[in-house]
């Protein structure tokens, strides 16, 4: 048994066999997910519209002093359900970019410390930063084209005292 090894090339070369049944299950799950996504987008604004009117009514009772953009902008322009999509896409992009950066940091620390124990699991966090190639362009495009939807401080006229969108607090931070 001196020449016997469990790590022979025949045992190392394993491939995943994607059976027709597994393919059918994956495609069925994708179709169900797409249908549920469509239903969710269809019903996206059903409760938001009434909630915005309730907030506006509550703010009117208090003289509008607590009104900060949400209900005020609701009456100035109709609520757009796609805004929620852009915000969720931004939030997911930031979340997964954070995971990718954490993986890159983990690998860097392991190399700097010359840790040997991590050689078993190191390949997984080494793959995490590859996702930045997807999230960085998405986040950049969202920031450039939909930044005024996502971030209150990017609204047009927010620092102009003559604008109806003027915000005194953000205007005070304009020079920072």
C-alpha cells in the first residue's frame, strides 16, 4: 500500500452532473420567481399611496412641521414604484460589495500573517472580490442616473432657498 493514495488524479477530477430533473427544477424555480416578481411589482404601490395620504393628513394636523420630503414630495409628484426598485438595488449592491470587500480583507490578513490554517478555506474568500466587477458598475450607474431618487441630499434645488424643495439642514452642510 505504499503507492496507494486517495488523492490520485482520478479522484480529484470530479464534475457536477446537471441532470435533466435538476435542470427542470431550476427552470421551474426561475419561472416561479419571475412570476412572483411580476406580482410584487404589480402590487407594489397598493399600500404606499394610502400610507402617504395618511402621513400627509397627520402632518397637516400638526401644521406640517414634521414633514420631511416623503409626504410633501408625494403631493408634488406622483409616487413612482420604480423608485423602490432603485433603492433596493442600491442597498443590495452595497451589501454584496461589503461582503466582497470583507473577503478581500480576510485574504489580505491571512497573507500578511502568513497563516497556514486558512489554506483550506482561502479559495472561497479569494473569489468574493470578483463580484465587485458586477456591483461597482451597477452602483456607479445608479449613483449617476438615480442618485436624486435614492439620496435626499441630491434632489435638485435642495440647497436653493428659492426652491420649493429647499432643506435648511442640508443647505447648512453645503460647504462641507
